[in-house]
C-alpha cells in the first residue's frame, strides 16, 4: 500500500510539471492582462493545484500510517 502512495506522489509531481510546462508554453493572448499578470495567474493555478494535492496525499499518508499501525497491532494479539 505504501508503494502505491509513493507512486501517486511521483504521478502528481510529473503531472504538475507537465501541466505547468504546457501552461507556460501555450501562448495565451496576453494583450488584456499583460505578460506578467498572465504568468502570475498560471503560477497561482499551479500553486493551488499543488496545495490540494499535498493536502490529499498528506491525509492519505496519515490514514495509511494509522491503518498499518492498527493492522500490526491486530497481528500481535
């Protein structure tokens, strides 16, 4: 189960890197906002997505830790 958690972490990192690269090289029309504001919005989206993923992975990791501890404790009895 831990291997799945690490694979999910690697998957999310690759996905964020790929998505960030695509967003920065897409070529949005920056006439209205300006180039700096467009990059700031892209960074905001990437940071927000990263925070959501980090929260989910942390909760999943805590659950796995407690699940493994309970399973280990049940085996001792």
